[in-house]
């Protein structure tokens, strides 16, 4: 079971929102009371404490990470 504190130290889990079923991942994490944020840019990435990378075709994912400038930061 995942527990999330309601204090200022609540962690935010980013969900990489470039391809795959990222909306399903976000929904399930929300049902577990986990604070989430979709990650599409390096700025989004900088504001999360952890990252979920939904599956997808690896070549396409690499290209999307490069074009969104997320490859290096991740």
C-alpha cells in the first residue's frame, strides 16, 4: 500500500507523458492517493521527485525524449 503524507513534504511522482498509456498510470497512482504530474518538458521533470516511464516502442521513445529535450536530464 502506498501512503502519502498530507504535509508540505508530499512527494510528487511524474509520469512521462510522451507515449504509451500514461493516462492510465496517472489514474492508478491517483487512486492510490499519490500526487502526480505529467512530464513533457525538462521544466516538468525538475518539479517531480520520481518518474514513471510507461512502456512504448524504444526507438520512438528515444526520438520523443530527444525532441522534447528530456533525454539528457533523464
